[in-house]
C-alpha cells in the first residue's frame, strides 16, 4: 500500500496547514520541469495531496488505507476518452463533409493545445487567488484570544479548495498530453483540392473546446 504521508514527507499527525506547505514544497521538487523531477514523482505528490487535504478522504485513508483517487492507469483511460470524442465528431461529420486538412493535425493545434493552455491559465488564476487570500488574512487581527478563529478557518478552507483545483488541473493536463501522444501516431488522408471547412465540438470530461478543421 502506498504511504501518502511519506509521499509528502510529513508525519501522520500533520495538520492541514502542514499538508498544504508540504504539497507546495514537494510539487516544486518533483515537477517534471525541475532537475530530478519526473511525471511519476509529481503524480504521486498530487495523489497524496488530493487525499490528505480532504478531511473525509483522509479519515477513510487512515482507517482503511483506501486512497479513493484516480489510479495511474486512469490517465490512459481519460486520454482515450478525449480521443474517442474527437473521432466520434469527425466520423459523424464525414458523410457530409470533405476534409481539407489532416484531422489529427487540426485537433492537436486548434483543440488540444488551446485546451491545455486554458487549464494552465486557470491554474495561474488559482495561485494568484491563494496569494490574495493569504495577504488579506495577514492583515486580519482577531480581537478576542482563544476559541475558534472563524475567519482564518474560512480562508484556509478556500485555499485548500484552490490547491485541490490546482492538483486536478495537473491531472487534466496529463490526460490531454497523453491524448496528444496518441494522435501523434496517426495521420488522415484528406482532399487537398476542396475548400470546405469543418466545424466540430471536442468535448471531454475535463474541458470543452471548439476546434476548426
């Protein structure tokens, strides 16, 4: 069984704040773009955070060892679903449309890459919101000592959800990148003399995008 606490480098008694800080540190260390990082290491960190940052999932994991998150092979399944939607739209249109371009090239350049960029933009927005939340909280002073700091708890909760959104976005990017790898293995014979344009909708479980071929 995977030790999610070890994946984040924290003890089982770690507080929610410790989990959040550990996730930030480990995500930077294991990111595929960093020396020593890799997709596999980064995925383990994201999987650990998705469980340990959620109170109910963490309690279930501590009790049963059940991670209740997407397993590694889910990346392949999600990528295939993305490609399947693209193929379904293309096949449905094939009776009435003469394609003037390789549909795989069009799908890659006008659907997949923009979709990935949109997800990255969303991630950047989540990170900026976390920074705003933390700056705001730093200026909040509670008059009464002791008891529950409701404002801090609420803002911490907002940030925890934003961190989960960032982790989910990392998964979505991984699914799309695998879909790109799949379609890169194929090409489509098209009618070069035709000037007919084909419009279709590529929809998957993570994002919806229009693409034009």
